[in-house]
C-alpha cells in the first residue's frame, strides 16, 4: 500500500507535460492512424506502413480509446499502469523465490522503483514498460516452473508471445 502511494504519483508525472518529440508523438500518431483507419494489423505512419515496431502497445491504446473515446490522456496512462503491473509482478517473483522472507517481496519493488531508468521510462509513451512487464512475467514463469511446471511454462510462453508483440525478437 505504501509503495502504491509513492509509486502512483511518481509514475504519473508524465501527465504534466505534452508528448515529447519525436518518439512519444510518433507512437501516439501511429496508434491514432490505425484506430481511424480500422486496420489493426499493420501500423501506418502518414499513410505508409510502419513495420519497425509490433502492434501490441498500439492495441492497448485502442482498447482505452474504445472505452474512453479518443484522447491524448489514455496513451500517457498506459506506461505508468504497465509500470505498476511490473512492480506487482516483481513482488510476486520475489515471494515465489523466497517464500520464507516476505520482506524481500516488498523491498524488491522498492529497489525497482528506485532505479532511475525504470522511473524515466515508466513515464514515457514508448514500448519499454510493456517489454519490461513481458520479461517480468517470463521470469515469474521460470521461478514458478519448479513447483508448478504447467503454470510456469504457460506464463513463460505467454510472456514470450506478448514480448514479441510488444517489441519484437528482442524479448
């Protein structure tokens, strides 16, 4: 609870400034073009196919726009929400690895939140938080696999598939 009270405002700082050039604007523009054209498979930028990034982040933007309407607030909220989910998965990884030391779970999230790179990218409309979440889920799957192989490897497969759709083969 204390972690959430500290993390949420810190991660939502990106609402105080406009989308930054060139990356954040480009990512929002590509998602908007996909949404307006109705083509949810091939991202486009200024009408041309934009095949440099997979579409999962854009799809997350579309999901929010389908619920809340098209706005620039939702794309800015997605990365902090992904960062909060990553913090949650991190605590789960720690509690899975060290079930007899619950204090490690909370501290692991604090350590991650204290990393400057994590905090900076958690506030940017980019693919990094989505990739971090997918990788964290994969690590959780590997940590779970010795005790529950079916569930652990299913999580790993889900994470790899999500990671490929989030950032490509770099996952």
